[in-house]
């Protein structure tokens, strides 16, 4: 879609006993995206991140507050250039230590953009574009009995059959349905906005016409 190549980094893997299992669960949901479980405390897996950085390449770190982005940047840079903070004990959520976007030149001449921690992400994509990220499901959908199969209740659904037979991971199937639903909701919001905007424009035009009629007649 955008031309970016995503990778998924599972930070703080030292906090759990089964990081490889967690990485596998993520790979089942996103099979075409590299997934790395790392720990800046023990150094485990960090070599994989370094191998992804190339001179002249621009990388953007995106994640929630407290995920460990600033600590990872400090490791990649080789010194503590980014402020870090502990997560809150009350709710285990991170504090906003990064408050602005910043472009950092790493020692290997790659460029890294640090971003403030995000509380939520919106979706700006069409159902067709989402299909590109779920090409395995789109391929299964071609074998559905009905062209307009909803992949939820429709009979003869090849996608549901794949889920039942464990050919398709249930979590990946749920992620697909969730994204499609969010796109439909977003599209509905935009449609209501467009209608409201059109009514406002029509009122402006009508007021101008009325004014012109009063002035001329």
C-alpha cells in the first residue's frame, strides 16, 4: 500500500518465560511480516534489529508509551540520547517520555524517526487494501460458494472451513474481520460527514441567493 516494509518487535522479552512462543503467536496472525522478540536488558535478539538497518534507509518506530522504543534507540545509537522512564505501577501503562517526533542519524548512517507513544491508531485504508495484507484469506475467499460471502454466517464459506480445519489461524481470521468492520464504521462516519458538509454548503448558497434577491428586487 504505502511501500513501507513493516517489522514487528516484541520488546522486554526478558519479562516472560516463553518469548519464542509469543513470537510464534504473532507470526500466525501476521505470517508475511518479520517478528523479533528482543530484550535490551539481556541483549537477546538485538542482532536481528541491527541487521535490519542499512545506510541511507529511513526507519520509523511506532508503538505505545512504555513499550521500550527510547531504550531501543539508545542501544542502536550506542549511548543514552533518549530519555526513558519506568511504567506506572498502578496500571502498568507507560509515561510519555518522547513528546515530539525526532530524526536521528545512527552510527551506520541509517535514519531513525522516533515518535511519541500512541494511545490508539486509526485506519485509513480500503477493504481492497486490507485484502493485500491478508492475501491468504483473499485466496481462500475465491473458493467460497457465494460471491458476496460475508465469511461469518454464509454457507459454503471456504474461509470458515479453513478456520475449522486449523488451516487458517483463528486469531488471524478474527483480526481480518475486525479490520474490515472498522473500515466499514470509518466509511460510514465519512459518509455522514459528507452529507452534513453538503447541507451546510446548500444553506450558504440559499442564503446568498435570498440576499441577492432582496437587494435586486
